[in-house]
C-alpha cells in the first residue's frame, strides 16, 4: 500500500470507503476546497491494484498558540480495517502538521457513542480536551469529544490540558 495526495479523479473512486455508517460524507465542493487549500493534508492509501483503501481529510487552522492541524475525516474501507492504515494516515498528518504547518497540536471530533474510534485515538496518543454538546445535529443530536494530541512545538503540552466544562458548538474557536 502507498500513501499519496488525493487527486480529482479519486472523487469518483472512494465510495467504498464512504459507505461506512460512521463516515461523514460531504458535498463535492467541500472535498474540492480541501484539495485546493490543504492538498498536503488530503491523502489516500492505495492498494497495489489501485483501490482506495482509506483517506485522510485534514487541514490547518487557528492562530497564535491555537494554530493546529485538524482531522476532518479519517476513514478506512471495511475490507481493509485492522491493518494499521488509520495509524498510517494519522501519522502522516501529524508529520505534515509538524514539518509543514509547525502546529501546536492536532485535534479531531468524534461521536461520544463511537467507543471503538475513541479507543483507537487514545492508542494513538490523543486525549479528551472537552465535550461539545450536540455537535452532531439531526433527528438524534449527539455530543462530540474534542480530542487532541500535543506536537513538539507545544513543549509544555498546554494545548491538551482538559477543559473543566462542556461547551456548545457556537463556543468553538474554529
């Protein structure tokens, strides 16, 4: 398997990955925005036969000591799970956040009910920074955990000191 930048034609090839119920699917312009603004953080893992096995949709945002990398989506097709591909994609984004963005931390949001993903992120060194009330809207709103991992620029790991109260989506900085 190889990791490479997402290219335009991949938009027509990654449905197998997006079929997972826990994977957020966005509109075409959303993916195009990431491709044009943060191409180094929008990557795919491709099998030797050319199938897309998974992808990372990442970006950089914030200002001052809140400058950070953000995981908008990381997902692996069901047939390729438990091979370490999510870690490969996360490690690649973290490397980009250190070498290209010089970020203080990487963060992501995950549904509180997605215990499997929470456990995986904890294994990758992420910890819960705060709970975001009703972050996921719809018929059955659900809270999210804002999980973070400090990067070398955050020498004293200030970015991962947990907040002592939950926040509402409108209180989020970015």
